[in-house]
C-alpha cells in the first residue's frame, strides 16, 4: 500500500508514514519552519511530499509533480 513521506536529498526523510500527500506537505512545511527557527531566516528545508511504494527492501520514491503539489495546496487551503 503506498504512503507518503516528506523527503529531501539533504534533510533526508521524516520518520512518519503519512496517509495523504496533504499530511506529508504539512510535515515538510513544519520542517521548513523548524530549520528557519534553529538556523536563521535564510535557512530552509529541502523536504517535499514524496509517494512511496513497494516493500521496504526495494521501495520506490516518487516526488510529486508541480500539478500534484498545486492540488495539495488547494486541498489544504480548503481544509
């Protein structure tokens, strides 16, 4: 069953398995705020919502496209 994580090449993955892309987006934004709080206003997090499929030994990560990210933003704004 696919799930979502907040993942970045520098910051790595969050330690949560999110059920939706919206939850992963919120997690990524929370991490971005934490980076700014701890390291200054110019700091940022590279984490983005990422869909994960497959078994843990050979899972596949797929970053959301810009269109999918916009849809998540619209859904989150309405929630």
